[in-house]
């Protein structure tokens, strides 16, 4: 089938402002949005730039705004979008070129919540075991692939880029509720900030955007509750 | 060909195989707990190639001489824990065991080593390569050569291969390498030039493909993921050894490192 | 370019004690109280005793009603709490708007000061009326 990709282009070396460019592409209905982008890049216009790697929704490289909603280009089929496909870079992060944005502020926030095991106990002789029930508590938030779909769909983040954003909070949840980790207090105080968890307005855009279907707002509410329990 | 997973039930599939289940639902629109799943071969894993010791140090020769300061772990590396094949959860060992060991050893190395003097203008080589690519005015495109490379390697140098196929692949590679010198970039920009990136990558792919094909021609036996239709038996007398490839101008030199058997004897895979 | 950042407005160090958390919690709890009290107010003033109808007679009835109501401390306290909470919640809403949209330090200072001043004036005027009202 023939579809039209309308893509927001921007080359920092040539353009003052971003502009839309149309491409007609011959694709199968079961192709991914990414397949169409590849056809454009490889056979029509090699200047089109976008990130992609695994093409299976695991690496989280190709988050973009597809017909107004943040999605991974590799996880959306053409047949589910239709023949007019408008693509823009994700919002709230500086556009470097075409669909490529500067992810550094996003990863800086990710690093700020200390996304690694904190446990100063002497090294165990075997694995730190965890019960099925204890694993279950944070199972949902382990699914995050750091694609930034959620954070860049969050109006609170658009308004104020100082906000940690849903993704960093999801990652904080993943460690705070892990029974093997001892850094919960430290991390709870990091997110206990005007620009941390309290800037979440339960708008739910993040939940709609998440390609891994993580219940992000629920995780954030659990963090709020954990903070209240800690202090009250 | 179909894979029937319906006996596992929705709960087991969602809990134990969430990613695969999600792939099937997303890309095929099939619920694997209700219907069988059509299957086909795919490149699932890269069986490394960079020889390392158990600390992730890259080794240079048959005598296991490490190249100081260079480490490799994961899919790129060959530690040879599981022989010549990629068995289930090999990659977990790569990550959890050898990733950790490499990291620890690298940290120790850094502590005990000072900076060594750099050669004069170490960037010259890669800069020349890049400016050649920028100034190329030929008629070939990166995407077309890569597609031909992919198809040829799939057809002639896949798991099942024989002399005739491999020679075809070798010849095709010669042709593609020649054509690669004639590529032109459509994107001349300096920032985030993904086409330049793909062009560089294609050059490396062509070289690696040559290593793969030529060492497969040499190895007249079947072992692990290398199955020669014309030499279908494993030959421990002649081939119980690792292939080491060295770049020598446009050619590749092959040397061999013996396999040291300690506890486990090589055995035929029976599953 | 990695640099360590504490995510606080205007580069200030994070306030100890987590004011935001208490503020958030207070707003949730008092929100429920405010809702119930506002509904109570609505019911008493417009359903059970219909002040609108009293006013329609000649205005005297309504004044009489208010006078009766304010004879004890109970209704004055009720109205005072209602006023306090309504102000707090209105104020909080506007403060969040400023937090979200206004990033310049000067404007923030100006707007937040304006909000607090305005709120203080309303609060004082309302309180004076409530506690000095003598019919």
C-alpha cells in the first residue's frame, strides 16, 4: 500500500526553523513505521536522520511522536496508523537534527536517582535471593527501557524541564521497592523535591505513551505513599 | 512452519516469556496462547570473534598474549566457555560472569598503569577514511551494497554451507568490496550523519564477512554453528583449534590456536 | 556533558524536611474537609434555609438570619475554617501555575509575592469581618 510520511525535518547546518517534508512510500500494511523510515533513508533521501537499533521495542532508541502520540517507530504497524503518518521528534528535549533529540538531560535525571544496587553488606557467598512475592512488588517498573516516551509526553516536563520526569521516577521505584537494595531512604529523599515527585499532576500522558505498558502513575503514587509512611 | 505454545496457557506465557509473547502479539497480531506462531530463522545473537582470556583481556596470538588495556565482553567477545555454539543463556554468562570479571580487571589495570605516549596524530587513519567517504563521488549507495551483502551471506554463508556456496560468497564479497570503494554519500552534513555512520559500518561488515567466509572455507569439518554439508562430521584430529584472523593488506592471514581441554570433552549436541 | 545537579528551583539546595510533601499531604486531606464543608455551607445557606428567598423579601430577613447565626462562636469558626481552606487551595493552585510556567527568578519573586500579599489581604479582611461582625 502507498502511504505518505510527513516528517518534521531540521538540519542545524542549513535550517533556521524546522519544516515538514512529505515522502510517498510503498509499504506492506504489516510493516512497522520504522520500516517506512528506513525505506525513505535508504532509497529516497539519505539525509533523513533518526535513531534506531534493535527494531523490536527493546533498546528504546526510536521514540518519536507519531500522529500526535509518543510511540516507538518499531512497535507500531502501518495498518494501525493509516496512510497519513505525521512524525515529529519527541518534545521537551532539544532537537539536534531531524528526529534526533539531545537525550543528555533525560539521562542526567536518570543518573540522579542512583540507578544501581546500593547494598553495603559484606559480599554474600551466593546470590541474594528474593521471594516471588518480593519480586512481584516492582516487576512492572523493571520493564522500563529508557526510551523517554513518557517523560517527553509529560506536560509537567514540557513546562519545567527541571522536573525529574516519569521515567526517572519509574527507575527510582524499581530500586526503592527491591528487597535486595538498601538505598531506598536515600532515593526517597532525592525524589522528595518540588522538582521531583511533587511535580507529577497525575495527567496520565505517560501511561498512554509507555510502549512497555508500565502503570507509571501507579508507581509514582506508590512512591508518594512510601514517602508519607516514612515521614508520618 | 509453526510453533505451538498453546499448551502453556496465557499465564505462563505472560510471566515466563513476556517479550516473545509481546513480539508475536505486536508484529503478527496473533495470541500465542490461542494460535500457533509461524516461525523462521533469524540472526538472534552474534557469536563474538574477539578472542579473550577469562578476565576479558583481548589476546593477540596462539600463546594467549594479552593486548594491554583492551578488554572485550558480551556478544563481541569469544571466551569459549561453551564451545563453538551459542546455547541457551550463553549471553547471561557473558554478561554476569565475564562482564564483571572484565570490569574488575580493567579497574585494576587502570590503577596500576600510567598513560602511555600516544603515537603522533593517532587520528590520521580514521580521518582519512572519513574524508574519503565524504569526498566519494561514485555511483554506489551504502544501502544497496549492504542489502546485497545481507542476502548473499544469508544464502551462501548461513549455518548450512558447502565449498561451492562459500566460494560464491567469497567472489561476491570481492565484487562488493570493489563497489564499496565507489560509494557516494547523499548526506554531507557533519552533525549526526547517520549515513556516514552506516558507510563506515558497511566497510567493517565487508571485512568481517570476508573473515567469516574464508575461515569457513578453510575449516573442512562441522562444529557448533558451522555446518559443512560436504564435511558433516566433527574432526578433532585436525580441527580442535581456534581460528585467528590477521589483516594483511587486502588479504587475511589465518593462524590457529589449539583448544586446551581441561574438564569437559567436546561432545556432540544431542538436543 | 555530565554534571551533578540537585533538582531544585533556582539552584537552591534542597530544603530539608520535605515541605513539598507536607504541603501535598495537607492539600489532599484538607481538600476532602473543604469539599464537605463547602457542601455543608451550600446545603445550609441555599437549601435548608434559603438565603436567596430571604433577600427577595426586603434584605432584612437575610441580615436577621446572619445575625442569628453569628451569635455563637460555632458558625463563625465554621466560616473561618471554610475561608482559610478555600484561600489555601486557591492560593496553592495559582502557586503551582507559577511554578509550572514562570521560570524567570524576578517574575517568580514578583508573582509569588503578589499572590501571598493578595491572599493575606483577603485573609485579614475576611477574618476581621468574621470576628468583629456585630449586628
